[in-house]
C-alpha cells in the first residue's frame, strides 16, 4: 500500500502518503543460523590449530559459551580441568569440562594472562560486540554464512537431540528462563516423534508394495 500511495503522490493524485508512518510487522525468523558439520570442517581447514581464529571457534564449540563470556574466560577459571564461571548476563554459575580437542587448541595458541581469547595485539577484547564483528569477518573470509552465536545454538541442538533434559540444559548454559531449554527440547522431541511416526508408516504401509511375479517384458528391436 505504501508503494501504491507513493505512486499516487508522484502522479499528483494525493498530497501525502498516509501509509508512510505505519509500522511494519517484523518478519518472524529463527534467529542466527546454527552451524552445520560442513561449516565446522570448512573453518578447521581455513584456520588450523594454533591460530586465534581456530581457538575462538573451538572455545565456543566445546563450551557453548556466549560471546560475552567467551572473551572473559581464562586460566583463572579452570580447576581440575573444569571451567567454573558465572555468566555475565545472568550471574548463574556454570561448570564446563574442558574436552581434549579444546585443551589441545588452548595449549597450541598464544593466549592472554586473564583470558584465552585476545586481540591481535594480545589485549582482552573490549566488548562482546567487537569480538562478534571480528568473528563474523573471520567467517566471511572462510566463505562461511554463519556467525558466533550459531555455535551456541548448535551445541544446544545436539544436546537436546541426545536426550538432555531442560534442567541439564539450564545448568550447562546458565539459563534462567525455562523457555530457552524448552525451545530446543521441544524441537528435538518433535523431530524424534516425526521420525518414529514415519518408521511406523513404513512398516504399516497404507498401500501394498507389490513385487512383480515375472520380469518386465523387454521390447524386441524392429
């Protein structure tokens, strides 16, 4: 309608566009795109172990930390191979075991004194936004259409599809809203039930799969 009224104004049928200041509804989306296996493989090929870019991905991939937390976690938060940290956003305590691939990446990379992730100058990141922007540039240079937050969504999806409960997800990610965990477990349950339903449909088919009693006739050449 706004475009139509613009035309009417240009054609001198109307003095103003009455639809110009009408607020448009925001399109409904699922947010950031989760990382897929091919995205992780491509990132690993572009940035080998020992680079800042690779450590940034590994840290978020194996911990599920948000950007604001990933730039602050350091060796002072590690006790007996476990990251013990309070989330920046909710102050909720989280406990994350450092898996072998992440430990290898940490040991091979130049890190800061108080934070694993540092800038090219060896300084801590000033904000989650600046880190996120730089991470997006790294992804673009590797030809990837994904962003930092998509790693967190991938971890939540994997855990939910693996049978993790809402309480387990809340504890791992430090979520205070029960709706966050339910979002992923509900999707995982729906996917599992849909696959189970399809399996049942295959066993109890609505139409018989007839097997030919004799080979199909072949056409003789003229």
